C-alpha cells in the first residue's frame, strides 16, 4: 500500500489548516502529531486551563468555537472534534451553523456506527462532509 504525505492529501482536499476541538490528552496529542507533520492546527476547548496547556506546547488556540471557524477565513474548513460521544450531537448543531457547503468535519470520539451514519446523512443534507474515525491506542496512539 502506498501512503502519501499528509500535506499532499491536505492540498488535494483544498485544506491548509485543521481546527481541533477538544484539547484534552487525545486532542492535544493529535494536534502535536499534526504539527510535527507541518500541518497548521488551531485548537479550541471549553476549559481555559486546557487551552493554556495546549498553547504552552505550541498549539495555536482560539477563544471560542466561532473564533476557531473564523480563523479559516473564506477557505475550506476542516474541523476535527475529539469530545465525548454523548456530547457530539449538541455540539454538531452549533458547529454546522458556522460551516459552509464543502467543509469537512472529522469526529474521533469512537461513536457508535449508527450514530456516525446518521451524522453523515445530516451533514450531507447541509452540503458538508462528515467523517467518523475511531482512534485506537489512547493518548499515545493519537
């Protein structure tokens, strides 16, 4: 199997930045991994202490979800959410209100596949792309 460089895949998707929502151990580790691959990341978390910790590790942070989305300007948005599965639907309602057709949402909270299928349909009805992806290996696997 041939694996392409992350930057190549991102360019093909017309994405030059990832917005990471949820900067706990998993989201922070993913963000740092993306930064190591030279992918621009801006993060957001509800907890100010978590934002401060992420910032101290070199992750750019936004002060609100709307600020996170606005950091993309007019470009295509790719938002990766790492929040507890039980909070995803309420969060998506708010997030979708800020997005435009063609934008991408990646959900890594290990949701049940039926929930993911429902969210894919909901996103498609709004012209968005929804990708559900589980993360194995815990914080170190991220």
